[in-house]
C-alpha cells in the first residue's frame, strides 16, 4: 500500500523524534498600512541552512498572523554572499529574497539628516569611503553629547564589518572638531588603537547591551559566562551574535 501511495518501496523505518523549537526569535517583523507582514533577518555570515531557517520563520509567522510574510535576508557580512534563496522537494518548495547590503546605494542615507541613516550607510555601496567617514564624524561631533557616545560605538561596530577602522583613526586625528571625543577616557582609546582595540570592560558592556537588545533579559549564568571570556572569545561572540538563535546556542550553556 505504501509503495502504491509514495512510489517507493520502504527499505527500513527510522524511529525519529523531531526536536521541538521552543524559541524562534526573528530579527525584525513589521506590518504595512495594508496589513502585509514583513520579515527582515540580518545575517553576517553565510549560513548553508538559511533558506531552511527562513522557511521555519515563514510557517511560524503564518501560524501567528494567518498570512505568509514578505521575507528578506539582509546580508551584512564581509565574505562574498553565497547563501541559497530556496529549497525544494517533490511536493514543496520555498523561496526567500537574499540581498547583500553592499548592492544598495548608500549615498541617500549618507545625505540624510538622520544620524542613524548616516551610520547605516557605512555598510552599503559608497562612492568615496574616506569622504563618507569624514562626513559621519562631523555629524557625530555636531550631535548631542549623550547621543555622540552611542553613535561612536555604533560606528565602531559597523565599520568593523568593512575594515574602516584605519580610515576612522586617520580622519579623527585630522579633525580638531573631534578633540572632545579623542580626549574621552573611554572612546579616545578605541579610535586611537583601532577598531579591534579598546578596554575589555567596554567590549563586555557593549556585547551585553547587544545581548539584551537581541534576547531580552540576560540571565545570571549568561552574564557570568560573558564576564569570564578572554578578549578573543569575546570578539568572536560579538561576531556570532546576529546569527545565534538563542543565548544557549551563542554561549554554549
């Protein structure tokens, strides 16, 4: 009977208990004025199972909203984009859109009056990276002091994905308007020593803020694990943060 139904003769059976997905956290879920659901997933590495992950998200979102979302994987990594957009089987197929952010024109965001737009432009296609960095640094210098410190940290993180640390360091030294940042006891060393330098305490605080933004309240065991990390492992954890599905996966508890 099974051979007649499937077209295959069963050679052996597998006793398989499928894993239960307890927490599936999407990066960005939005809704348009027309009610369409939009799902954007940020990815900094090439994940061979990305299409499968997006299919899992699509089914979960359908269960929640009773409609399939418009999905985009926004790739912000350094290596060339190699992720597949689709998976298919005998009776099912799935496709999502995968976009390398470097394909997008960063000039409109660079010209925006919004500082957050300016910072995001660092990851995109730019006509002149040095001029772009100079413009962003001027915008940061002219912002409110409370916003300035946050913007410097954000620029440091984003610029790391494009190896712009050396440009930032040189341009900062050539801009007297940023003397207050260079004299800052925390931010000054970050710029002077380059993107991968700076005090380990600041890196831990930065990663902790990113963990809280991604996963919500960080439990005690995760805080202790982060506090015990040496600098190389802390840096690697920060790079893998966008891709991890849970704290347990990221920190190995």
